C-alpha cells in the first residue's frame, strides 16, 4: 500500500472541488448581492436560483428541497423580505413589479465556512507533500444547476478521503491517531513510508503476555507533517458529510458514525466502559490535532471521547490519580478495535517512567 500518492490524489481532489465551489460562489455573489429582485426579472438563471420552488402560498415560502432553499442554506443567497414578496406574488404581480424594493442579500453559511476550512486543510497537506495545488474545478455560476453539482462533487471527494471506505484512509487515519506500529503495519502501511510521512518510533513498551514482541509493542511518536495535516483534512471531510444542510439535498453517508459504530461493535464493552470511568470526558466530538481549524465531526448519540493521562511503569498502566488500569497489553487489547480505525490513540510524552496520553471513544458514562 502506497499512502503518499493516495494522499496527494485525495488532497488534490478536495482542493480542486472546494476552490471551484468557493470561486463560483464569489462570482455569483458579486453578480447578485445588493441588487433589487425587480432588476433581475429578465435574468432567468438568477430568478431560478433565487425563486426556484419558492412557494408564495406557503407560510414558509422556501420549500424543503427547492432550488431557492439550496442557494439560501448552502450558499447564503436569498431575497430579503420573503413574506412581502410572497404576498405580492400571491396577488398575481410579476417578479418585475413584486421584486421592487426587495433586495438580494448574502451571508456566510456554515457550509461555506467549512468548505473554506476544508480547502485550507487540503492545501496544507499538499504543501507538506511538496505538491502545488491543482487548478480549481471550473463551474458556471450562471447555470442554475451549478450549486447542486458543486456540492455533490465535493461530498464525493470528501467520501473518498475518509475511513472506513478506503484501506489507505484507514491506515493513514490510524497512524495519525497515533497507534502502535504493529496495528498500522497490519493495515498494509509500509514502515519506511510512515517515517517519511512523519511517524517515528518514540517508545518501546512490552507486556507480560508477549515480551519483546516488537510488532505489537512499539509506540509511534506524535505524528507530524503530512499525517497530522491529513487528520485535519479527514476530520473536516467527515464533518462536511454530517451537515444537515447538505444532507437535505444529496445523499451523504455519515462516515464518522460508521467508523465509530464499527469500532465499538468489536470492542469489549464492559472493559471499555471501565476505562472510561478512569478517564476525563471531552464531549461528543472526535478530538482533532492542535492547530487544526476545521470543525471536528460529531460522534453518534450516546458516544463521547475521553482522555486518560497515565504512566507506564513495569508494564503496568497507572492513571493520573494513581489507580491501576491494567497492563499495557491489557489496555492495548481493549483499545485495539478503536486504534485500528483511528478513533483512539496512545501518545508517548516521555519521562521515566514513561508518561502517555490515551484518548478513545466510548459509550457515554451514566
């Protein structure tokens, strides 16, 4: 498995789709913002984007699934005073008259903010890999169908870049957690390539059950460079696929939910819950690396992320309050299904005895 070419391709695909969408949005905004709707009455494409599916007979003129709702909810373009406009249209007035004094407004949406952050994350990853960003996807903002096409294309690129739907994504996501070397190698990642991507062995810990078994006992260092940039990108891609605004218009699987549910289905629930009792709750979001400005994905209902500062002394894991958690190999066995999917991590902090920070997702404590 070659991760580097895959990372270049996935980051390039997201960057091109995101930048193309943002560029088309800027051009459409420049064309429409601040103008009276009456001025645009002869522009069929503009009227379709602003009023397609607009229902003057309804108490909520922006009908669910309508074109006007798409451009309002995703791209921030809408007419001010929609109820006044609806009243005039209901009286049979044409847009050229009903739209007098009704201006077109724009505001940044949550969708556009996330697309901007996702574009930045993709470009950072490409920079870490020494690759120039590709040309943005060319879109025609004067074609009313561009908005749906652009959103669908970006969602498809996001889906290609995240686990659990890709073996490369699983390996990269697990390595960025970070995870013990053996688990990442089991996913097909080459040790030499992992080192080039920023992972190096930071500590060696042995368990009672398998002394000296390097494949399962080595810890990766805090990932740096491309792997951290990838984790930020993957977090943004998973969050994008969760947006209700987007899911109203296209079918988008919740990758974060699928990933977590797969992991928890294989984890020993009782032992995982015991580990959560010794840890600090972080909330219902997947933790993201420092310096990542992308909004992290939500976890499924009833699942939280946890942080457990600990030290490993004589292969025993001891919590910050002094409580015994079990041997390192015991902890590894509990977390293995989560580490395998990148929804848990063991980060060596150094010192003697070795201090580590363990994070993981688990059912919310009662």
